[in-house]
C-alpha cells in the first residue's frame, strides 16, 4: 500500500476497515485493540498520526523507533503473532505510520490482554456469546469431547484424580507400572497429539481430570452459574448467586452445596415436623448431572444456568437434546444417547448417574413423592437449549 492509497483512505474516513488515531506514545494501546478486532473480522488498516477528522498531526517520535516498536508489539502483544504489514510516510505535518492487518488464520480467535474483540462499524467490541461461538466455528475450533484444548498439556491433568477414577473401576495403575503416566493418559484419550506432535489435554480429559478445567480461553465458561431471586422472575432482587466450577463431578457437588445453602423449610404432618429442601436433592442433582454430561460443548461462551425462584427451580443447558433425541423419548426413559459419551461414562462410574436413560423418570418420581407436581422439560432446537423446571411447594405451604 503506497501513500496515494493511504491518502484515499484518510479522505474516506473511519469505517469498518479503517481506523484513524492520534498517537503520542506507546503507553496508548488503543491501536492494539483495533488490530485485534480487524484480525478477527475481515482485516483492516490502522493509521497513526491522523486525527478522527482526517487531519494529519503526525507521530512525535523517531520514525525508525516507532516502526521497530510496532513490529515488536505485533509479534508479542497478542495471544499469537499478528500478521500485518507496517509502513510510514513523512508528510509536511509529521510522520504517519500505518498497519495493514490481515484476517487472522489459526485455531482460535486472536486475543488482546486475554479478550477477544471484533469490528462493528467504527467500533471495537467484545463479541456476544453467540458471536463468539460463530467465531470459534469460523476458526475451526468447534469442541467435541475428544478435541484438544489449545495451550494445555500433561501438566494440566491431575494424576491423583485420574488414578482415583481407575481405582474405583477396579484397576490400580500404580500396581501395574508397565506404562508411563504419559502413555497411559494418551491411550485413555485424556491426552492427544497436536498437529506438531505435542501432547495436549482433550476436552474430556480436562473436564474430568484437569487441575483447572476453566483455565483456558475456550473453556473459561464451561461451568454452572447459580442465582436465587426474591420473587418469580429475573427482574426481582437477587438473594444469592454463585458459581460451580472445577471438574464435572466438582461442578455437580458445588451446585448441590449451593442449593443446600438456601436452607430448608418446615412442614408439619399432624404433630410431627419435617424439614425439607426447596426441591428434592436427588431430582436437582439429576438435572445438574444431565446438564454437565449432555450439554453441547461446541457452544462456547455459554454456561449452564441454575435459577431459583419463589415457585420453581430451573436448570438450563446449552444445546438441544443430543443426537436427535425426541422429548417424548426422554420423558419415557428411552434408549440412552449421549452427546459426550466419555464424560457420561465417567459420571456413571463415579455414581453420579444411575442406570443410563432413567434420569427423567427418576426426576418425575422424586417430584411426585415430594409435592405431586410434574417436572417440565423444554427443548428449543432453534435457540439451542434444554430446560428442566422443578416446581416448589406452594408458598402457603412453605411458611
């Protein structure tokens, strides 16, 4: 791109492919946010030393030093080296520098200071959950449980958790030391090889045996969000909120612990008092287990959501019912189908899932015994979510 091209872009002004900016020092980092946004969309041109109205005021630094610093920033200032061309021109009003940012090519979107940005018109914005998901699809990082997690490694797997699981299944790996832990993790699909041969944790391995499963950009939202309201809708005051993070079994345990923290209510049968949780714990646990086991992990940026209202408890999971499963079949306890077979098997072996396929009938029985209500199962294939509602006792009975 020559100076004549640059002048034409300045005359057209800022748009979705052009950013103008004054530049006084490298303490000003706004141009890097623009570079990140351009790289994640269709590329673009950043002009330094040009005000928003197109007037050239120049960059008051030695031009060679600026070019060197720009090159260093492009190589090291982002989550991956940024493909861009830099140039400069001395105008009568001062030096103008430019950065031609190319569309990013890689396994995941570019990040600046840990955050993804996209270009919308003349602004650089954080993408919504749905936009982030589309970005990951474009970059080819659509997660299934066997896909590797970029940036992870064998050091991110907890050997004690892995060995404890296999001891529970009747196999003591320490008593059969023929294989190294690295080989064993690879053979059991906890690890897999990246394109360059490096061993990385799979999504299954990280969520079932990882030390910090939410410690990577693609997995940072793979946990359970918890919130209790003082009323019957989301507009009411929040009484208590929480997060159930960690491995899948830890998410289930922490979600249940949070529900217990909401306390019990007293119910009298004649002279006898009975303390009850707001909904039966087995039914709630089954809902959360099904959510973490069967959620669509290709939907990044979304979390499992547990909401407690005065009249109900709602568990919503990203993704429709798995593998073309029909709602009627789930209600009847039909043949089990799992979107994440390895994860479901681990939860089953840990005793958190009972007979496969019996989950919703068991929820129904628990709710019938609890207060005679029918749990509500909803499935939206277009919006891609599954929601289960457990009805609480009528308020006059909870006094």
